[in-house]
């Protein structure tokens, strides 16, 4: 293929890049309960791979779907955090991808060619993600790639894949990596920059004029906080205090004290992973009873960590929400997915990253149908033609040319562990009831 020929030309440059990466840990993949479950899924196997020509160890690959022994395959490489803190998001994304690949293969594959999924663990390291991307290009010679739910890993690695003309989708939500001129890189999930004005609309609807922000140092958290503060200033909303923390911190008492004494009428959190429920729990423990506006969905996973009482009055805008039970779901396409996930893995997904992964594979499958062949340039052009594709996050439309699937999202607030539509809550007196119950003016 044209792309694979180009990959050979780029090989020397890629090896030099790998040499400059430094050590990214042992690269060994631990077997988790989720991995064992995925290995039991029909059509899924695990195999060890040889080290890259550069001598760098990028860990053990997990493969699902077709085998090269069966003939021609369409090989999709995925780099995901499967171990360490916050690994639940990556493992559930991986599990959903395995499920999606099996579904696609049961229904004809990509233009009659079965899909094979090859997954590597980034261990939460952008450096490791770069090594894996180079492995995809030089050794695995994948036909397509799916990037991490961690945006800093996508930002670090996707440029290599784009330069090698590898058709790539990222699962992270940061605005940054989609601002790059990478025509082979797409997103079939949320861009946080599109959510910020929706959240600010929610804040304005309450009459709140002063907000404290608390943000992390990862790419998605930092860039979203910057976007929020800039747009808030344009609307005349005061940032009463802007707090952050160092990587690895778990005690936020000093930042919370600043928030509580700042005069802020509400709090906006721009955090990622386990720091989200940890911060919510500490805010409530130190006496904050107001609305917490969050940059992303407050998933069941986070409710379990923070506690259901602490999770009341968390508001957000997102294409996805999680559920306690399949019986709670009223949207048919989401209900079908969650039932399939529960039937496959024994429990409903606790992370919305599973939805991101499924939607991504469905977008790729749709592009293959439009293209009518599996050449990278045809798939890239076909992705820009996707319109009206019903997905878990809504209706996908890539025709604006910005390589994004979604631009509008629902608004929610958590009450007693349930995701309530914000507009319904406001219209039915929920905001007044909240003020009466908490004694808050806002």
C-alpha cells in the first residue's frame, strides 16, 4: 500500500525518535480482571510480540478478532492506558473495542475483510504512547489506529501516525490535538471546547456571576480550564479564584480553603480521572454544598468513589452518561449497547469511555462502507462524508471538515445518583428546591 511504502521511508526517522524517547518503564502488561474478561470474549486472544527494531520495549500486545493466518485482515492498533491509576477508563474502552470488532466482523467486516484489533498498554505515559505509535508504523504496519482516552498521549503520538498516513481516531476530549494540521486524525467523541459555552449557559441560567475554577495539569484539564476562564471573562462572569495542583497530589485542602473564602457562588472542575471524585469528596467534606459544574460526565465510577450524597448537584454537558442498570435506560441505541456490554462482561459499563470506543469503531466502519475499499486515502476522504450516523452520543456529522463528529450536547445534573436533564430540572423548579434544601443563595 502507499502508506506502507511511506512507512518504510520514514523508518529511520522513527527509530531516531524512539532513541530519543528514553525509558518509559518496563512495558510489561499486568493481567487485570478486565483483561481476563476480554481474553474470554469470543474471537479474542493474547499474544506476546517481539521488541521493536529500535530495541525499545513497548510491552505485550493483546489481539482480538481475525488472525493473519486466516488471510487478509484490516489491522487496527489501539494504544490505551490499561494499568496504573485511572486505568478503568482505558480498560473499559478496550473492552468496548473488542466487542465492537466482534460485532463488525459478524456483519461483514470492512468491505468483506475481517478486522483485527491489536492493543498495547501505555501505562499512562505519553512517552510510551509515542513508542507504540512508532511500533504500529514500523513493525505492526497497522491499517488504522485508535488513540488513548488520555489526550496528552494522543497529542504526543498522533503526529507520527498522521505523517505516515495512518487513518487515526483519538478517544481523548482535549481541544489541543485536534487543532493540529493532521488530516488523517479524527475524533468520534466530545471536544471539551464545544462543551464550555454550554456549561456557561447553564451557569448564566442560575444567575451565578462568580465562579472558582480548580484544574489539573494534564492537557485536557489545563486547556479546558483556560478556555472556560477566557469565555467566562467575555460573558462578565468573574473567576473568584483559579486553583490547581501538582501531579500526584491527593490532599487539596489548601486549594479548597481558597475556594471557600473566595466568595465564589459556584465551582467549576476541570480535572481528569480519579482526581474528579476525590476533589468532589473533599469539597463536600470541607462544607461546600453548592453546585459543582464539571468538565465531563460524572460517571457511576465516580459516584461510587465520591459517595452518592457527595455527588448531588453536579452539573455537566456531555454526549454520554452512565447508568446503574440497563432497565434505567430509555434511549434504545444506548440500551442495546449497555445490554450487549453486560451480556459480554457480566456488568454494565461504569465509564463513559466505553461509549467513546464503540462510537469510534462504528464511525470507522461507516467510513469503510462509504469508501467501498480499505485504502487509507479513501477512508480519510470517506470519514469527512459521514452524516446522519446514529451513535451512542447522538447523530454523527463529519461534513463540516473539522474532523469532529459531535458539536452539540445534552445538559445534566446529578440528583440522588440519577442523571436529570438540566432543562427539565430548571423548568420543574429543581433549582428553587435545591436552594431551599441547601440554604444556598445560588
